[in-house]
């Protein structure tokens, strides 16, 4: 989910930026520090806006820079377990598919695609089922639910698990064509009638 967070921080403005407008210098420093970085409590920071200088510049003896207390807004993205996203498949592998959700990629394991088993076709580079003949390939748009999130300091280390097993998820055409319901096999038990013979 996307969030707008209000954050306060203390930053150092170097002497090389003293000739610039303070607001411009502060915004440039904040963007370099925050944008594109991942924090466990914030998720990934996508953009910094509306920065405000809350204090006078503080000069520390022996340091040529000036320190300011800043308040700003950060546009962030943090995937939450059980949230549903419209995603695009970026890569098909033997054990599943990688799909984009926001700026991240999550793993849709082959066991989490559907209730029916899917098989990897190395030549065609897609995943398919045998009974309903459903396929997943690169570029397909799907509806997925986040099942697990392990947020780390880099996108490559961040692990997001996805699933499409619950009803209402999957490719749009799968949702339009409902899977035929299996006929319940009714087992008819043999009823044996016990006959009691008359004793003569």
C-alpha cells in the first residue's frame, strides 16, 4: 500500500550549498538521503515533498556545515500481508513466477498459483495446468494476495510471497470463466435387510 508519512529529521547543509536557496538545498539533501531506500518501518521511499525548515542553522565548532531540523512528507510503499494487488508477471521460472507489486517483485510459488497443479514448460517458458488448461506467461496481468513479507534494507534482499489460491484471484479470464464444479460422487451403501424366519 502507498502511504504519505510526515517525518522530522536533522540534516547538515554543507558550505558548498550555502549559495543556494535553503529550501532547495534541504530538499536536494533529503532526496539523496531517502529516495529509493528501504526502511523496515517505512518500506521503500519513492518521493520527498513539502520540506519545511523548523529551526535556525546550528553551527558546531570545528564543522563548517550548518545543521537544521526539517519536517517533510515522504511517499512510501509498504506491502501488507493479505492485501490484494493488480500485478504483472515479470519472469517465469521452474518453481513459479515473479510478479511486480508497486516497486517490488514478489514470488508466486508454483504451489500458490491455483488449487490445480501447474507445470513448467521450459521450451515455451510458461506455466500451465492440465485439466483446465490455464497458462501463465511473462507479461500477464494477475490479481494476487500478499502472503508473507520480509522487509530488508535492499530490494534484492526483501522477500515477498504471493498467492492466487483464494477465490477471486488470478488472471481476469480465469475469473470470467468459472471452473466447473466437480460432481460429488455419491456412494450408495448396500442395504441388507435382515429377515427373521418363523420358528415352527
